[in-house]
């Protein structure tokens, strides 16, 4: 299995920046894709960005040009969030897909609040 621990998040004014980090442990060399999802109150969880083991990235349209996902090694991923908007307010979850069956593991979530 893969365990994920997020850090970062918090309260920021619109236009500000935040950095989320996620550290994986366990079967880290079986991780295929790491990513970030978010869930706002009353809404479904949605993909924000992900990055494959080969470095290919994928972003939600709403965050393109403002957020950047990166992996600094096989087990850590970072989401740099700039030009934050109130609609970015949500609980952000780190996600890993691993193994030949692309199983999923989730972090505990971290709150991001953007005030207007």
C-alpha cells in the first residue's frame, strides 16, 4: 500500500499564493501517478492536477496558468498555487495511483481558504 501525508494549506487573500506538499511512504516505487483533487462544500471531488512517473502533467481548465504540479523525487509532490481565487476554496486531497491495477490511495486532506 501507499500512505500519503499532506502539508501546507491555510487561509490566504485573493491573489495570494500557497504551496501544498505531499509525502508518500510504503510502496513508493509502484506509484504511477500522483495528483491533487479538491472538494468544495456541496460539490463533488474534482481533479486539480496530476503528474505521471514520466513527468507528464494534467490540469483542470480552471487552474491552468495559475497552479503548477511537480515531483521532486519518486515520493514527494508539490502543488504551487498562485493567483488564488475565492472559488479555489476547498479541501485539497493528495492522491496516488499505484501498482499494475492502478489502485488509489488518498491523503487526509488539507483546507485551503481564499478570502475575497
